[in-house]
């Protein structure tokens, strides 16, 4: 559906996108992952024909973005980072305007506006001014606008940025539900978002693709093994950390137990187990049987920084990326 | 053509859902009304005076009311044009909606033409409002309507040229105030250039004076349709639209 070859965008002083190549099959949801300033938006803008590439080619649905931009634009729905809304319009009016802009005509247009209002859950604000809408609604109107002409390809630039957790979940579910009909590219700098919504991931950093893989592969590549954080406390007074550690090490499937910290009577350990071994139940049982309290047991989250560290294998470059990613979130 | 109409409708709508259009219409009507009243009052005064003296000066409504009125409207227009054009592209750039337009299957030329026509339509609306005053002139006097029509055509052409220039300036910035102030400065300059021709007769002076938009409105106000002046305005319109198109294109390469 989308083929990108050696795509490059150079500005006067810096190169935003540096010879990237990838291919996306029809019907896939692909996550574009990278810290801010990695070149995600620039790549998306070239795919949507907003700006021409300096060199290289990109074809969308078989049409080149430079040779036949009109054909590409007809087949693309685009949601920029800030939804392109006219605050003085009403929601329905706005969607009609965008539909007309994309070439829809009267009977079809009305049907599509009804459909996208229903699909993106904005039907109840159809007659409201966009300037009066909440952030979550605006984002959904933005999505509705992107799918109004039923495009083959949907390009979403950080669709969940700035939303509250409930809205983030709603938006993710909406995007997932759209996957059947459209090929979707979404950009993000949040790793769990990719894990939850996408099938395929393209990781870019400093304008270069550093990994293209399926989500499952990426996880195992980055993780190698499963790791669990566990917090144990004693009923009466303090416990001997070493005793707990040795007990935990006896649980089958556990590779390594690392003592993290001790706060009063609470002991925190990080436990690594072999890939595919479900040790959490056994760990819990072992602790309870020993007469201790299990305060907390959770899989330790892999952060974007760590993924970069492991994928790029450049520890000295990592702190900078981590700072950039943190500053953005 | 269909795309031009889509943009035209959207632009006109946004003029009329905000107070901008109503404010401009009201202010224009009041100022024009004042000029009309003032000039007509002077006309009545001079004709009474000439009657009392017994001297029969030839009095002509076209020459003594319509002509000065229309030249004045041309100048008032200079002050209104920045307010019409400043938001055209600056607002789209600021709010990011330019990305929607630029990624839709519609040509830059269609966007520009739609916006320019919408601005011109609003200006034509302002002029239409002034027709109310002329209803009275035709009821109580008998002016010739042809010079009046030509005068209005001249005003529309002049506005078209300045609107195209204002639209171009609006593509250069995200800030409406900057776009408006710059357009106002340019409009003012294009007006005062005419003054050079008043005292200086060298070639450079006549060239400067020729560049002024006010120089060319004179013949229209007199009721003369001079091809030289029509060509001047049409050229300016094309230049403004051409520069707007180039500016939009360069925006894509830079942004």
C-alpha cells in the first residue's frame, strides 16, 4: 500500500529525514515510534503531499507523491498533530465542508457525515460550535474528518497526545476499530501505545529507521526475558531480605532475583524469568505459603529509553534520547 | 470551479459568523453616509447661492456629487481592505488548517481564487450598501447612471488589486496583526505615491505617480472607461494572485 524508498528531507541546516525506506501492506496498523524531533511528522507530511521530499520516492496506493499528488491526496486521510479545525464552524458543517473538499457530493456526502459522526461518537455535538468542544471531542472530530471520504490510507500524527487517560483509551479503541477498512500509520513516542494498537512498528531516531519489526518480535528482542517487580512485607516486624531472596530463587522458571530496595518492613525485588514461562502465580504462592504478605506484583514496564538503549546499542547516546522523550511526555 | 466555490462559500461564511463583516458593513455605511451628506449639502448650498446672485452656473449632479463621492470612496476603501484580507491565510497558518487544505485533492490556485473572490464579494457588499444613498439622488435629481456604473466598476477593480496584494501579504505571516498592518502600509503608500506627480514633472515622478492606485481611479470616477487604467488594475490583480501562489508553494518547501 505504501512504499518508501530512500526518502530524504533536508532543511537548510539539518537533515530531518535521512534515506529511510520501508513498506506497509494493505490493512495493517503500523506504529511510527521515535522521540520528538526524530522525523516522524516530516515523514508523514511527505506521505500526505504536504511537502515534497528532497530526494527519494514514496508511493501511496500505487501513486507517486511527487508525480501524482492529486491521486494520492484522494486516497489519504490525515490527522495532523493539532486537529485542523475551524473554531467558528459547527461540527456537522465542518465535516460537510471537509467532505466537499475531498470531492464528495450531495447524497453520498450526507450519508458519510452521518456515518463518521456515528463512528467517531461525535453525533451528540453535531450542532455545537467547534470552539466550544472539549479536547477529546476535538480529537474525535479530527479523526472523523480524516475518514470522511473513506480513504485507503489513514495517517495519524500523535492521535492521543494531550488527552486524558480515559480519552486515550477511547481513541485507541476507535483507531483499532478502523483498522479493518483502512491501512493506518500512527506516530507516537509512547511505547505502550504501539504495543496496544499496532501490529507492525517502525522505530526511527534522528531521521533514520533503526528497526522495522512486528510488535511481538520487538518486545522479545528488546526484552529477551520477562521481568516482574515484586514487593514483599512481613506480618510482624522486619524480615530478612536474604531469606526472601533465596526462597524466590527456588521458584522454578526464575532466572535471576535482584534485590532492589528495602523500606521499613517492605522488600522490593526484580525477578527475571525465562521467556514464555508464566512464573507470577508460582511466585505469589511461594510468598503466601511462607507466611509473608504479597503487597505488589507487576510486570516491570519497558520504557522507550530502554528500547532505544537495547536496539541502538549506544549507551552513551541514550541519556540524551531519554531526556528528550521525558521532556515530551 | 466546484472547488473554488467550496472555498468561496467557506470564506464568506466565516466573515459572516464573526462580527467582522457586520462591523465593516456598518462602518462603511456610516462613513459613506457622512460623505454623501456632506457633499450633497455643499452642492445644495452652492446652487442656492448661485440662484440668489442671479448668476446661472451650470450645476451637474454627476460632476459635483457623484465624482467627488466616488474618489472619496476609493480612499476609504484603502482603510477597509487590510481588515478584509489580513486573516485569509494568516489564520489558516496559525491554526494549522492550512495542512487540511494542502493535503486535500484541490489545487493551490483554486484555494487562492476562492479566497480572493470571497474577499471581493464582501467588498462588493460594502459598495452595494452605498447604493441606498444613490436611490435618493435618483429620486430627487436626474443624474446619468452610466458614469456611476463605470465609477463602481473602477472601485471594484481597485479593490480587487489591493485585495490580491493584501492576500499575498497574509501568506507571509502567521500573525493577523502583522498582515493587517503591513497591508495597510502598502495601501497607504500606493495612495500617497500619487502626490509626487503634483509638483515634480521628471520622468521618475510620473512613473511613481503612475504606480499609485489613486491615479487610475480618476478616469473611472469621471465616467470614462480607459483601457490603460483597466490594464493597470488587472495587472495588479494578476501579480497579487501570482505572488500568493508562489508564496504558498514556497511554504511547502520550507515548513
